[in-house]
């Protein structure tokens, strides 16, 4: 052990064993057919012919089975677990095993993964580093959003946004007017003392109101101490980002956001919440 080379090797091996140098890759038995567009299209046709007695067409909600698209939180994330559910059925549920040959089942698996794909599953092209710069500087996003612990709190934390939204929903969030969701409704109050406070409504009940202002400060008001309360109809999220930025900066921003997928990486590595294999 006084041999420096041996010491190096031992340290190296124990580091590797601890997963510090080589974190275990997510266990992913590969679909032997791949996930190319023709495979997905063939799977879609098979699915619409075989499965819509219970599930809805194209993976939507059916009368007798849940939707298979991104509308719900899934339990089966890996190819293997989806394959297993389709091939062998789900014991104790109406989901039957399938008599289809294995290669046909793989086509359906490719289709189901395709309709579930979130932004992080797409390899969005663009300069991620520049996208982060746009986020932090000229885009003004960090005033309201946090990524990995940096930024404001008025809007949602975007550290996992790539794993939460489909690519289309991500684009829509930056470009189309949507009604404000719970927790982000703008509100302006004037207190009895004449002070105006603006922000988003975090919570309210018959007696009190919680408002988060743009500086990230939470205000708790007694309704009795307020002269007026005005609720806004538009979310504070600016929805014309594509017009405010150059085409290139916008693309880079989307590329960067689509790669913010913390929770998904963790889920796939640990198989968190996954049932089946
Ligand atoms: C007889 C009705 C029925 C038919 C036919 C059917 N399913 Fe299902 N399926 C269900 C039900 C019910 C569930 C929910 C089971 C549960 O988790 O309790 C389900 C669940 C699933 C799941 C698991 C979803 C998840 O992430 O947990 C997949 C994948 C699936 N079905 C795919 C298919 C495919 C592909 C076909 C056609 C080859 C098919 N199903 C045919 C009833 C059906
Ligand atoms: C004035 C504050 C503010 C600024 C500036 C802002 N946002 Fe937002 N953003 C919000 C709020 C609030 C929401 C939540 C909207 C809602 O659901 O009503 C939101 C929602 C979003 C969402 C959807 C998140 C989800 O999980 O649905 C994305 C993506 C997003 N913003 C990205 C950006 C980007 C990129 C920028 C910079 C170009 C930006 N925002 C600038 C306040 C802001």
C-alpha cells in the first residue's frame, strides 16, 4: 500500500464502486425495432385496431381504461415495464395479456412511449449555454423563475420543466395566452392605510389573503385591513417571448429548458414509483 500507483488504483476502484465515477446507467433494455417514425406509425395502427375497446383512440381516455398519453402520471416508464404490461397484462385488473407476436408488441411500445414523450425526450437542437444566458439576462426570466436554486419565486421553479411538459406545451407556455392557474393569479390590494401591494395570490379564505410580491416577499393580510382587492385575469407570465427574442435566442432558450429534467432522471435511474419490471 506504500506504492503510490497501488494507492491510486485502490482509490479509483472504491470511487468507481461508490458510483462516483460511473453512475449506474438507467437499466434500459432496448426496443429491438428502435423508435423511428415508421415503427411508431405501425404501432399506432396496431394500437388503434387492438386496444381501443377499452383505451381511447390514439392513447386518449377510454370508457374502460385510463388514457395512455401524457395526461396522467404514469407508473410504467421504462420500455421493459410497458412491454410487460402489454404482453402479460396487469394481474388483478381488466388489462388483458396480448396474443400479438413480440415484435408487434414492441411496435405498440414505441407508439406509447412516443405519445408520452416530454420535452426532455426530444433532442431539441440549439445552443444550451446561450439559452441559459438568455434566461438569466436578456430574457428576464430569472426575475420570476428559479432553475437549480437560482432566480425568483413569483413563477414556478423550472428545474424539471423539460420532464413535466411536452415540447408543444413548453412552446405554448412562452407564446400563447393562457388563463392563470391556481397560485399564480395576479392580485392588487390597497390597505386601509393606503398602501398598494401587487403580486400573485397564493392562498385566500373568508378572513385572510396571502400574496407573494415580485420581490419574493409573502404578505399575509387580514381582509378587514384591506380597502380594495382587485383580481387580475391575465397570468403575469409574458406570452410573447418568441416576439421579444431573436429566432435564434428563442430556439436556444427552448433547447435549454427542454433539458431541465431533474426529477425525470432521478425517476428513471431509481425506477421510482414504477410497478412491473
Ligand atoms: C379489456 C380492457 C382493456 C384492453 C382490451 C386493453 N387494456 Fe390496457 N389497461 C386496461 C386497464 C383497466 C388498465 C389499468 C390497469 C391498472 O393499472 O389498474 C390498463 C393499463 C394499461 C397500461 C399501463 C398504463 C400504466 O402506465 O400504468 C398499458 C401500457 C396498456 N394498458 C396498454 C394496452 C395496450 C397496448 C392494449 C392493446 C394491445 C391494451 N392496453 C388493451 C384495460 C384494457
Ligand atoms: C413577471 C414574472 C415572469 C417572468 C418575467 C417570466 N415568467 Fe414564466 N411564468 C410566470 C408565472 C407566474 C407562471 C405561471 C403561469 C400560470 O400558470 O398561470 C409562469 C409560467 C412559465 C412556464 C410554464 C411552467 C409550467 O410548469 O407550466 C414556463 C415554461 C415559463 N414560465 C418560462 C419563462 C421564461 C423562459 C421566461 C423568460 C423569457 C419567463 N417565463 C418569464 C412568471 C414569469
